[in-house]
């Protein structure tokens, strides 16, 4: 038995080495020969594989994307990766960027910063030149340390925490948490939607507590009174009667919900059962509430939210995007997807503006992108006018919508 | 071969495997043959091996089932990250990391000791439940804490950042659920391997010492051990505290290898603790070398299967079942022995 154990440990150690060596195999030839086996992995768009024009001798731009594709937050990661895929397929069908085709690959991070870095490294081996990701804040933050080291251009669609864009090579498409909190407080005060405000937020979620923090700070400046601020955590997000009762007892006339739509739908249902009907006000995480299963959407009547994207907007861009997305993936896209879709087109616009080619090094491309993105004015799903400054924050107008008759209606 | 010689040889094989792995990796690294994906996996792989060693000390040598060991890792990670963040500009990297290790290990050991006082009076399943609860408490408390430092000293709050009432020059260290961001990333593979070797050295020597024999006697029959004059509680505390300290060291590596440290369940929840337990059980309870190998393989496996996309989760689970059966099912053991015997006979 003892002997067998040592045999086993040798076998196991050999297997380990073999595994690691096998992992090394692909690394040396990815950078300048995109047609390796790795690049034909499943996530690669069909268009990029099939229609790469021979004239460019196979040179392609490579966009990588990272997000939680499995687990509880899979909806966000899949929206991002699918939208990148959709945008890349459209760009390829229309002739690519500067005549070069584009390839994309999405990797799973399971909402885990450690895995996100692994995903980034694996994409780097694939030959990624631009990163559209990571989808969530903590992951994006961890990855940005590595992109900064490698000087790779990172444009995150939806990582909203303030620190995410602290490096000069990282930009974002969405509003930052502080901006959302700020805009919400200013909007509520500016339109006198309420004076006594209750807040229910998720203290275990950086996004939610980040928005709440700046909201509370700005509310004080705006003369809004926060009469009740109650938290819940990811482990206790099914029963909100206590938080709602406190808000009701404090006679709050506006309930601010800087949370995701799944919990918000429960809060609306439970508030209705209690007979408590303040004005509900949400931020961009609220987008998607009309698609929650078994949720009586009439309860969302009058709900206001600040969101950059509304899936039932009627402009051509949104209509096309929503139609193509639902045809391909069988569901209505959310604002995460819209941000990612915009991100790809922003990269395209920058590359075209600068006349960049795929044979440039990752670092050179990053320098080109950094200097170009601050000059361009982009138009996309999430805003008609988007500009960036060197801080990495986008300048765009927050849009407030109110739900009327089961649909978003813009308010002014 | 005497048992002592055999034991020394056995230990040397364990160190040898780790050192061989290190040398191979370093050669690949220096010659530029290592993919960046694998390069990034080296440090995590090592700290999971370290915490597997720590848990094996608790589960295999002490015989107490702990399913909250990631809680100690969490404490070590946060204690050291707070220190490193505070001294990021004042101390050079090497000294800072060294002191961070001491702090992380000491704080984790202290908590191991404190938790051990009430917990080690329980046995078996009860202990498992309490450690589970403890791991969750740590995670939830850290998630609720806000801590900031300014010219007036340290501020704490359980509500929000505004309640800290800091001066404008203040720096927020722990930002509630957002955790600690911006810890200097100073850990590397060499340091991780040194820590792994040190923890192996501590655990293997403990096992073969007088204290270690006493601990194993407590495991095998605590009544008999007590009757022979062994201080049962004392030895339990000793093993549990050392185990917590090593888990704390793994935490220090964790927090110094990633810039955004959050006390979320992906890293420190009971699922993570169970994952470590899987490494230990699969590597063999009480078999320290097995823990290291199992941790390394099982951490690398899902990453190496990335090409299979979401199917990798399924394959990973199937591999777990197959490995468990292959290692421990009586029929599989019998079959393996038959194969080995035939192989040995043919060679003879």
C-alpha cells in the first residue's frame, strides 16, 4: 500500500507537470498567428472564422471579454459577452475595422476576482488586444492591475465602482456609482419628487452600497431628508417586510432603491401587500424589472428609474439591437449588454479614427486608444453623445424614465 | 529500513515534489515558455495547497472536522492587507510583506485560539457546525465594517462611510462590502513556495514529534489519551491554533496577490471551505503530501478546462467523483492492487 502510494504520487506529479506543459504549448505561437486552434474556440464568432478576407493574410483585431457566465450573476456576464459577439458579427459583416476582421472571445470569471485574473491571462495567451470587461466592479478592479502592467486597453462596459478606472489605460461606458447616486439625489431634489426619503440597499453588494453612499452625501447637500436607510445582504434577500415597515413608519414619501431588479420586484410586491405606496425610484440596476417572471408589472406603474438604456426605445439603433439580440439569444437584452455593445463600437471608432492596424503591438494599440478615445464623440445605445476625458469616466446624460402602462416613458 | 529512516525519506519526497515543481516552473518562466494563464495560476495554486495542509492538520491529524477554515484565511488576508495598505508608501516591499506575514499569521492564530476555547469542547458534527457558523460570522462582520485612518487616528463604523467622520485627508481602509482595494501586489511564486515549504516543515515535524504523537493519540481515543496523562484540551488547542495560523499565512498570500479584496462567499464562504475540505479528503485525510498534490491538481483542473466553456463545471464534478472512487472505493483499491501486483511481477 505504501509502495502504491508513492507510485501514485509520482504519477500524480507527472500528470501535474504534463498538464502544465500542455498549458504552455499554445503560448508561443498565439501572438502573430491568429489561426491557431485556440482561436477557433467555441466563443469565437462564426463570422470571424468563416469570412476572414485572404487579402489581409489573416490579421485580425482581437477583442476579449470577461464576465460571470455561470452562477447567480450569469445574466450580466452573458449579456455582455453576447452583445460583444453580436457587435463583432455586425462589424465583420459590414467589412470589419479598417478592412480587418475582428475576432472575439468571452471567458467566464464566476463573479470571482481571482478567476477573473485567470480569465484575463488566458485571453492574453489567446492574443487579445482589447479587453471589454470585466463585467463587475471587483473583478474589473483586480484585472485592471494586470492590464495596467501590460499596458492593454481596457474598456469596461459595466464596472461602476469609482476605483475601477483609476489607471490611465482603463475607461468605462457606464456611469460610475458615485455619479448615479449624485444624479439621483439631484434629480429627486430638482423635480421635488419627495422630501422624506427612505432607502433600502444591499450592504453586501459594492454597487448598491456605493450608490447609496454618494446618494446620502448629496441628499444632505440638496436638503433631502433620509428618514430611514435599511440594508439587506445577499444572504437575506427574500423578505423585506421589516425594512418596508420602517420606511412606512417613518412616513417616507419616496423609496429609493439602488438595487438590482430581482430584489426590487420583491420589494414592490411586498409593499403592495402592506398597502404602502410611496414613489419608487431606482437606478440602472432596476432596468429589467418588467421582464421578471411571475411579477405583476402593474405594481411597477409609476416607478421611476435613471437608466442609460431602455429596451423598448424607438430609435433605429435600439430597435435593431434588441431585435438582433432576441433573435440570436432568445431574450431581451439589458443595459449591461447595451453598454458592452457600445464599448465594441467605441473601440471601432477609435481604431478607425487613428487608422490602427492589428499588427501593432498591444502596448502601441493601447497608447493609440488612450490618445484617441478622449478626442472622439461617440453615439450609441446608452447615450446619443458620449465623450471621455483622461480620467476614464464617460460624459453622458442620465435619462430618467417612468413606467407607464407597462412600458418606459421618458420624463423631463 | 527503520521507521525513522523511512519517515525521513517520506518527508524528503514531499519537499522534493514541491521543490521540483518550483524548479520546473522557474525554468519555464525564465525561458519564457510559460503561458501567462499558467503564470497567473501559480500563486493561487500554492496558497490553496497551504490552506489544504492547514486543514489536514485539523482534520487528519487532530481528527476534528472544521468546515470554516476559510474564515481564518479571511482574517489573515484582511489583517495583513490593512497593514500593507497603511504602510504602502513608508516601507520597502520586502520588509512590508514580511511584517504583513507576521501580522496575518498572528491575528489568525489569535482568532484560532479564541474560537478554539469554546469550540474544542464540542466533538464531531457539533464542532463542524460551529466552525461553519464561525466562518460565516467572520465574513458577515467584515462585510459590515467600515474603517478609516486620518490624522486623528483610526475610525470605525458599522453603518457607512459617512459615519466615520473623517478629516478630509483621511483614507478609507475597509469600505464595507467593497472591502480593501489597492493592496500592493507583492506576493510572487517564490515567496509562496517558501511559505508552502515552511508550513510543510512545521506540520511534518509536528506530526513526528512528541506533541504530534500526543495529538494523534487524542484523535484515536481521547479517553485513553486522557487516562495516560495527556492534556487533551491543551493539545487540541495547540493543533487548532497552528492550523489557523497556517491558514492565515495562506490568507496573506491571497490578499497580496490580488488588488481587490472582498469578504464575499466566493473566497471565504462555506463553499470555499468545503472546496478545501475536498482537497484534503481527496488527497487523503492525514496525508499531507496528498493534500498538496490534490490542491494543485484540483485548482488547475477547472482552469485547464477553460476551452470547454460551461461544460467544464460538469466535467470537473465528474472528475471529482471518478477520482474519489478511484482513490477510496474498496473495489477500485482491490483492482489497483491487482494491476500493481501484475506490473511488479512482470518486472521481477
